[in-house]
C-alpha cells in the first residue's frame, strides 16, 4: 500500500499543521514583502480550492517560467526552487462560468511574457503552493489592481484555435500540439478559459493533466492503427532524481502500465519504500490514476515517440525516485525525464527476457518485476498457434 505522504503530496491529509516533508522548502525562503509589482508575467495560475468560485491571476517573476528552458540550461533543483520561491501568484476571486478574465487571457495568449503592473491589497506573503502536479509557487497576494502594459504577440495557430468557439478543447489541443505549441502553452490557454465550446476557467492543476490526457487521446487513435514495433526496445534516463525506464514490447494493441517507487527516505516515503501502480488497455481510461499527473505525462511522452516512428507497442513504464528529488517540482519533471529517456539510443533485443534484463541493468534494480502485471500476462498468454499444436 502507498504511504499517506505519497498519496497526499502536501495536501494536508495527515491533519498536521505543517507538512513535515515541506519544512525544508520553507526553510529556504528569503522573501521581502512587497505591496506592488512591476515586471514580467510569463503565465497565469488558477487555484482549485472553493471551485466553482476560485482564485486566479497572473504569475509574476522576472525569470524563466518554462520547464523546457530550465532543462536546456541545466538548472538544478536548488536553482528551480530559488526561482519558484520568488514567484508571486496574484489572486482575484472569480466564478469559472462568468469570469472576468480578459487581462489574464491576454497574458496566456502572448508568445512572450507581458509586463504588468499590480497593486496588492496588502504586502504579499510567503504562501507555498504545490501538490505534486503544479510547479510550486512561493508567494501570493490579493490584487486590488492589475494593468497589462504590453500588447500580446499571438501566433497564428494560437489565434486560430482560441478564436474558434465551435472547436472542441480536445481537438484544439491536438491541433496546437501538432503545429508545434508545447504542452505548457496549451495548459495556459486551457486554464485561462480560451479553449473549447462552452468556455470556462480551469484550475491549473486540472488543466495540466487534462492537456496531457487530451493530446494523448488523439495519439492513441493514431498509434493503434500502426504496425507493431519490430523488436523490444528499452530506454532509461534520470532527471532530478527521477529515473524513467520504458520497456516497449512489440504488439498490435496499445497497453500501458506504470509502476512508481518512492525509495526509502525519499520525498514522499518514510522508513519503507512506497510503490504505486496503474494500467490501461485500449483507447479510454475510466478512472483518474492513483499515480496522479505523472501517469499522464509519462504516457504522453511515449505516445509521442511511438507516433514519431510509426509503430504500436505495449509499454511498461518504471519510475524510480531517489532522495535526490527533495523538492516537489511538479509533473513537468516526469514529462521531461520521459522525453530525455526516449531520446537516448534504445537497447534493442529480440526477447522479453533480454528486455527485462536490460531494464534491470539500466535501473540497477528489479523491484518492479514483482509488480508488472503486463509481463506476467504476456508470459502466461497462449497464442492461437500454441492452442492448435
């Protein structure tokens, strides 16, 4: 059974006044309260508490807000924590169905961070906000005034998809992604109420997973029509203490299984390691994954790879998290660790036994073997040829 910490991820389910895991994060804060802000706003944030009446507004930081840039520039966990602890989440109460969102939509639409001028009702406070899905935000403040100083520069494809109010959000996300818009931009558009037919503001943590899921749904339909992978392929890479291993199994049907281990004394584990599992077969998944947003981020990455090579496969994904991952940075870590893994040269072998041996060697552990239902089913499954011989 997963530990309470691995399921809670800082949401306070234990009832303690302070999350014992995140005290280390709080200890790093170095905040000077301010009552005004003038500078860049690279994205927007909408909370989920109190839905459908939520708090939303711009994220403000004169620094990069894009995980792709963090990875490109080799930022450490400490670098990212430093940036996010200085980030201010501006807040204004709004109803998701009747939002006054013109200004935050302008920020979400823009290709580049817009300069804003904000006056807060009182000095901003350190108010760490994270849940394992969203990149943490250090400070927050209720806004009494928000002015967007710049004019948004909007790409043609973003303008086309956000202007079409007859275009379903799932289709808009697919079109945007296929035309080079990254998932972080699409999430911003969705959370600020700019996609879909019946438009409304979407809490950021929901929008992150919804974006991964919407893009994946179209990719699955493409992948299942492709020929089977010709050989077993195994990939592995590590980012910020997250090792992601993908074992791709030749098949003409799509199946995905993910096994996640929080090692002993890692971020969301205590004296014992915690292992969480989930799986799916076919084009739909009925229930939200107990693994959380990481499941959808890893699944999208491997579907991108399969579509790029024009092949179908069953996929076993193994995520192993060490104590190096000391700060909860959000599911972007899993997405980019998955991309890094699938960008490596794969180990190509001809049998399942060779593939599992390769995965064990790359991960330096075999904890996942006892939990891999997909592998057990494949070993036990008889082919039609075997029935008639």
